[in-house]
C-alpha cells in the first residue's frame, strides 16, 4: 500500500515525464484520478465525497480482473495546470477519501496538451 509520500514521488515523476514530452505547463489538463473497490456501496460513498470536494465523478464501471474477480471503479476528474503542489493536494484529499471509505486509490493520468 502506497503512502502519501510515495504518491507525491509518483506525481513528480509523472509531471516530469509530461513536461519532458512537451506538454504545456500553462494549459489546463484533465486530471483523471482512479478509485476502485469490489464493494459498490463503499465506492458510491467515495464518489459522493469526491463530488463534494469539487471533482467531476464518472459513473462506476465494472472491471473483470485476470483472476476472474471483479471490481468497480470510477474517475474523479478535475481540470488543473501541471503544478506539483496542487496535484499533491488533490492526491492527498482523494487518498483520505479512499482510506475513510475503505476503497483503493489507484493514481491518476492525463492527456498531453500542446
């Protein structure tokens, strides 16, 4: 299980890679944070909590794992410039939601913006 400091390092590496590829640091990026659980009710509660903090929340999707198990996941989306402190703050908020609701925070992704 990753700690906040591990996620902050992940954020730094991802940010560095995006900037190295030439993504525009001054442009707003659609940041998609991934949250998952095998318990739909817990996931639903986490989605409501994320929404209350200003994140756009996608409908939960059902995913079948390699071992045949299933999980549900949703994205908590926010539009941000590529500023590490802001990404860390968002990550910390969603990690707290994940811990409080006993669901899994699975990092974030975004798309290259010129």
